[in-house]
């Protein structure tokens, strides 16, 4: 497809020599390169990736694995946590992509902000904070972006009910 | 409902999202704020603040005004807060979210077959590109991305390019309107409507088609489609020549756009900008060329780049991209293969209607696909394609069921809109409209 990455079988565990990038395990997901960065080394490795030529951070988002914690195949040494922050980096000169996945525990959902490396992550980190409640340390403007300022809860979390519109119909319980 | 239960009414519910006056902020907050507006790191902002300390305006010289969310030239419900000194814009903060309807959350409740109806409503000016990126992502997860029939691939390219034309034609209209060339608005809508008429004939709808689906397309091209496309290709080029006379060569138009909203290549990349904004700075980055998908490596076209990174370059790039799209469409007309318009995988695409009357198995597959949907193997995938506004990406996490566990659309407008404060700083408030217009945001996609 669109990715100029070496084709590899799903799951790096099958290959005899797992690829390592800046000390972090690299896996392949449907032929796309994914690097798993531990949270305590997040900014340091991101700085190295920026120096590697990934000048454009095209996307930053997150996933809440609350109800599918065991489902993900992760490389050895990476402990599955509830939240996962996912960045898609783009090297414009080399025409290559790299996906970064960082495990973020539910007990302390926070990560240092990548704003100083890619200023464009400012709005995306605000979005992740707004919808997942993951805070980004040293973010210049840690406020909600899509939901109203006084909103309670973080809608894209899996334990956030999707809600419903009350409908009136015959036989509806009284006192609503 | 008793009023005592309600929280006290506030003037707005945005609170901390708003741009605060200088006296309400500490020096440190202001430093961060200016740094954030300029998208600088704190250290860089500090050195800038030192330089500017002498020339920093006092509170009574500046004024914070609100623009939008109902302003006609903010292209939907975009709200900007501008700090002005006289007519000069000092700080600017886009405030978004007025159109947020939780489409990513909704997407988790829809099956992969229904997902197309959801994503097509995000960037409502290029719905087919939204459907395309969603379908490509789902197909990659299913592992059938190499098995899509040739005709389906070329049909997707045809629709994608026509959609690029209709989107850019609408940009011509709104950009003209914002600059005061009101007749241009009517011309742009007129041409776009002709493209949409073709879409209506093919998909049944002018917008929100849900036509490109995982596995192929919803239907084959109707009889006589080739003549319709040829007619479009005859009608539009002379109209583009008229645009050149009306706008490109017109001194007032150039005065309004040239040297307005300038951004450099480094800044655009740091801000994550893609599409015409990045290309206007001279970076020839077009996913159709750099990371080809569909059969873009089989067709000839030029990537249009600018030089100065200003609003005029972005206008000229879009105008010429319409021409390049028509060039691609001509090649597609010559090379459109025959064959199936969707993959004949019974687990993914419904059986033809006629088969349902004859075959029990077809009836079962039809029923299963439209009630339960099809199951997608576990995994996660990100696919990015070139939409008229830049890189539109789709990130899907599947947990093996028929609904995506997480679906995220990387919306180009959402990222591009962050360039606004940077492009506007130091410019005139009258140029603010030109800058917004040149970014061409679609708020349905910004807020999702």
C-alpha cells in the first residue's frame, strides 16, 4: 500500500531477530512499521526520531483498551496498559512512515508533551486530553478542545456510556 | 425541571478555552501563550519575549475581538479570538468544537459496512475521499487490499479525482466570495454543481454517497457515464480560463492575496500541515506521487508547488490541481478496464440481488452481512491518502468483531487550522479572512 516499509509478517515474535530502533522493539502490523516506546523514555526517543528525519508528526491519537486488554499482540518486554497513545510520524524526504505506540497506565494517565519537538501536536494532544483524559505535561494550553469547557468525563473512554435520547412512547416508565 | 438543580448560568461555557486579556495572565502564562500561538518551544518564546519586551503593547493599546462562530467567512462554525493593536493582529486563537458530534464514538457502534455512512459526513466537501480512506484501511485489516478488482480501483480513482475537482471548485467560489469577488461565488457553485450532478447519477446522492465501500463500490457506473464525464471535461476548462481572467490576472486579486499569510516549509512541516499549504511552500509532497495508492503510479500528472507560501500560491495551486485532476480523469477514461466493481468475497460484499432468489446460501450471506456485518481480524492499521485538503488518514483498531474497536480519522483541516495564528500574526485584520479562506478548512472534519 501507501507505505514504503519493508514487508514483514505480522507479529515480530515469529522473526528470529526482532528489530530494534533506538533500543525500542519494532513490530509490523499489516506490513506497517510500529515502534513501541516505553513511557519513561518517550521524549528522549522521540527526539532521536525527529533527528532521524521524521519532521512531520501527522497524527497523534489514543486508544482505550479497557475491554480488550489481552487482545493485543505486543512484543516481549512491553506491558499492556489500559491506554495507548499512537503517533504517526512522516519522513517527507525519505517518503516513509513510522507508527509509535506508547503504553499509558490508567493509574497515572499522563505523558510529556511533544509540543517542543512538533508544535503541530498541540491541538492533537488537547484532543486526546479532551476525549481520553490523558494529560500532557508541559503542554502550553491544557484545555478541552472539542467538548465544552465545563463538560464532565472523557467521551472516548470505553467506560463512558454512549448515552441515548429520551423517547416518549406508550408504556414508558413514569417520572423521567 | 427546577432551576435550583441547574448550575448558575454563565455568559459562555468556553471558559479557559478563550483567549484571555493580558492583565489576566501571569507573565509566565503569557510567555507560554505567545509561544503556543507562534508554535515555538518555551525557550524560543523566551528569547522572542526578551526581544519584544520593549515593543510589547500595553493593555490599553490592544483589544480582543471575537470573530465567529457565525461569521460568514469563517466557513462554518469556526470561532477566532483576535488580539488587535490598531488593525494589526497580535495573537489569534481558533476555538473549535461547535460542530462536534462524537463521530469517532459513533463509529465504534457501527459495523464496518455502516461505517462508510459515518465517515462520509466528516469532510462533507470530499465525501468520496473519506470513504476511500476508510475502505482502504478496512481492506488492509481484512488482508484483501491486493485482491480488489481492477475496475473497482480505477472507478475509485475516477471518483476521487472528480471529487477533488468539485472540492477545489467550491474553494474557488468561497475564496472569491471572501475576497469580495461575489460573482465568482456563483460561478464556482455552478461548476461544482455539474460535477455533483454526475455524482448523483452514479451514486444517487449529491453528497454523503456511501458509494466506496470495503471490498469495492456499491454499484457499477451507469450507462452513458463516459459521455457525462467527457461533457464535464469539455465544459470546465474554458471556465477555468475565465477564472484566470476574472481573478488570477487581476491586480486587485493579486494585491489581496500576494504576501498574505506567509508560511515557510519548515514551519508548515513543524505544524503538521499537508496538502496545498505544504505544497505552497515549495515542498512537492503529494501522497499520490510520494506514496502511491490505487493506480496513481500508472497515470501521469504533475504535483503543483508554490514558491512563496502565501495565500496566492495556495489559490493558484488549487486552480491548477483542478487541471491536473482533469488530466488524470482523461487517462482513466482511456484505461478504464472491464470487470467486476467489487470483490466477490461472500464474507465481505453482499451477493448480487438476483442470486438471493435462487440460492439459500446467498440469502444467508446477505442476511448476515446486513445484520451482523462481517468480522475483521484483530490488528491495527493506519492508511493515509491525499484528500483535497491534505493527508486524510484512517486509524482503525479491530478486536476481531464486526465493529471497529477504535476508529480515528486524521482530519487534514483539524491540523491545518493550527497554522492560522502563525499565518495571521503581524498581518492586518482585513487579511484574516483571506488567510482563513486560503487554508480552506471544513469544519465538519475539524470537529468530527
